């Protein structure tokens, strides 16, 4: 099955963002180690979300002349956003209800 050039371009872009987000999520987990690390899926979602939210917030608040999210500064901003999201994730897990023991 052959994809059109536009579809191939979009697929490549999506795969690059998934890879970038995975690296960001893994690095965030290394900066905030814990006894119960997030699952692989949670790290992936936190990393991808951080790599999207961080650069968008940076551009929205600071309005730089030129900024590329997949640059070293973009990586650092994505990592900071992922660390913040990981802290929120762990905070939510603290208040997760545990099943009551019977007997």
C-alpha cells in the first residue's frame, strides 16, 4: 500500500513527535525517581503531553522571535513541562482510594 506524499509527511511528523515525547517522558522519570515509577504508557503520555504543552506555553507567554520545539531549548522546555506533569501525576496518585480490607 502506497501512501500519498502528504499522508507520508504527516505520518513521519507524528512518529517524530511520539519519539521525542518518549525521550522527554523517560528523562522526566529519571529526574524524579520514585519507588513506584509510572507505567510505560503513563510515561509516554506524560512525555508527549509535556513536549506539546511546554513549547506552546513558552511561545504564548514569552513570544520569542524564532523558536523550534525540537531544538535544545525546546527539549529543555518540554522536559520542564513533563516534570511538572509527572509531579501532578504523582500528587493525584497519593489521593487514590485504596480498597478497604475486610475482616
